[in-house]
C-alpha cells in the first residue's frame, strides 16, 4: 500500500487526501492551524464572513468532482430580484448595464486573445480604450489584481468570460465555504485519512512521497527553494454589516478602477443576524497604495450602492490579502510556466500558484489531482476523477 504525506489541510490538501485515499493509499494530513480549510474558512459568527472563496464556479472541474462526491451541500441561490440589483460604477455614476463597448469583448465572434500581449492593448483593438478598461476592471472580481489590463490578454479574457457568463457560473454554498470543507474533512475521515491539526511541518519528511499543499510562500520556505515564486494580487478586504434597507444594491462592480462589493446576505440570509446584511468588498491595491486608500475606494462604492450605510453600520472589519488570491499570469506566460507540480525526489506541489489550469481555487484542485496521480504513478487518475 502506498503511503502519502500531505502538508496543508486547505482545499488542495483535502482534495489530494481524498483522491489518494480513494486510490487505496494510506494518507496522513498535517495542518498547522487548529482547524482545516486554510483560506476556505468561514468565521463562526454572528457574521459568517468567508476568509477567501465565496463563489464556487460551476464551469470548473472541482464543481463536478464535489457534486459526484456529494460534498457541495445546499446552495444559496440568488433570487432574480436581487440579481437585478447588480450595479456598475462607470464614469463616477451607478448604472445597471455595462457600457456597450465592453460588451463587444464578450461577443462570440471575438477569437482567443493572445498570450504574449497585455490585455489592455489587445482589448482596445477590439472595443476601444474605454471598453477595454471597463472590461479589465470588471474581470478583477476573479483575479484580484490592481492592473488587470497589464496581464496576459489570454489570462484576463478567460476570467472576463467566466465572470460575465449568463446564467452566472458563481454559486454559493449555504453557510459559507467551511460547510464544504467540513464535508470534505468528514469524507476524508471515513476513507481512513489520518488528520493531524496543530501539526506544523518545518522539515520535509524523508519517507516520500510528500504533497506540499501549502501556499507557495510557505512551500518556498519548506523546500528552501527561492525559485518558488509567482505573481499574485494584493487586495484590501472590507467586511461590514448594516441594518437592512430595501433597495440596497446586490453588488457594485467598479468599472472606473478594479473593485467589487457584494451583499452576500442577498443570497444567504444565514450569514448575518436577522435584520442585518453582510457586505464584503475587495479593492485591489497598487504597490504604492495603502489599506486606507483601498478603504476609501470601498466607501465610495458603498456610498453609491448602499445609501445611509454609515448610520446603519453594526459591525466592520478590514484587512489586506497579499499574495493570497491565486496566480496571475503576465504577458508571455501561462499556467504552464508557473512552478511545476513535480519537484523531484517524490515531492509534489499543490496550490493556487502552481502549474495547473483553472480559475482561483480550481488551480488548487487541479494541481492536487496531478500531484496525487504523479505520486501514485497512476496517470489515469486525472481522467477518472476530473
Ligand atoms: C479574498 C479572497 C477571495 C477569494 N475568492 C475566491 C472565490 O470566490 N472563488 C474561488 O474559487 N477562490 C477564491 N479565492 C481563492 C481560494 O481561497 C484559494 O485558491 C484556495 O482556498 C487555496 O486553497 P489551498 O489549499 O491551495 O491553500 P490554503 O487555503 O492556503 O491552504 C494551505 C494550508 O496549509 C497550511 N500550512 C501552511 N504551512 C504549513 C506547514 N508548514 N505545515 C502544515 N500546514 C501548513 C495552512 O495553515 C493552510 O491551512 C479567494 C481568495 C481570497 C484570499
């Protein structure tokens, strides 16, 4: 029987553990924190904020895998009336529909964008400068970068298309992502996976194979390999609760600069006490911008979409997520250029900044499957479980 050690009990580590155990391996997971889930944790309450992921995109490979394993649980559908309250800030004012020029980029006839060119240059050729900027800023909801226009056109186009798809790809596990994590952990236990929490690993175990399913920063330290780097975003996170007021926006997408604010109780009332609404915003920060700059931009969006929010405020929290929002690909690079899963000597990487395709947590999922199939020498696993 194969033995596999998984370091990290987030979405990647749990995916790897379940997949390896299903293939008959004896698996041990070491998680540094006292609970599982990593960035996919949800606060206990009364304001059930997600630390990281909110949306489960149903166009991704993880969706069908989670479904097949009965791990998604009940979803919180967005009522059509609330969906109609999506607002876009453009030229300083709120509007209901995207600028026409931006829509040009979403037409079927538009071919695949090039890898080598930056998105703004390519998109301006299709939709003009203003439409290109609006589209770049809209795509920030799925890439968390302060200047999406400067990234690879192919990379941004994929995210733009998926974020703008109708019906929307984004689905929301009722009660937050930790409900999915809890189900994954229960399945792992049932499959005989040994899970050790409060178990930080500082030295790589010598009895390979080992799957390092930490953030890339933590993997760099653990493997003592300075080559383990890849660009990511830096984003101000502004979470708040307000007393309910009819007519509040469901979400405000900033087309004048990257930024997104969403009222998550629109789809899931369990996330805040009765009579209150939970709003979470993410405002990507340029290298020279501070958290206060991000907060100020978030407040501009709140003023537009949630009138009187200051007087209705019941709770507030702010943070900055640095390098925690997944990989971004610069012009001339694709996911294939990121740090490889196979590090040699029976050590494999899984996580959202390594060489695997997909959007956000899908990269963690895909790399976890690849790591397991390489570790077990069973390449067909990818096909069987993806
Ligand atoms: C603000 C924000 C919003 C996001 N929104 C979305 C979204 O809407 N949809 C989406 O799909 N994705 C989203 N993401 C991305 C998603 O959160 C991540 O891609 C995913 O959670 C990463 O999972 P992971 O298991 O690869 O890494 P992590 O969640 O970071 O897990 C790594 C684990 O390893 C543990 N660890 C680290 N070092 C050690 C060590 N030495 N020993 C033992 N354990 C260790 C950590 O404690 C952690 O539990 C978002 C992220 C952020 C920050």
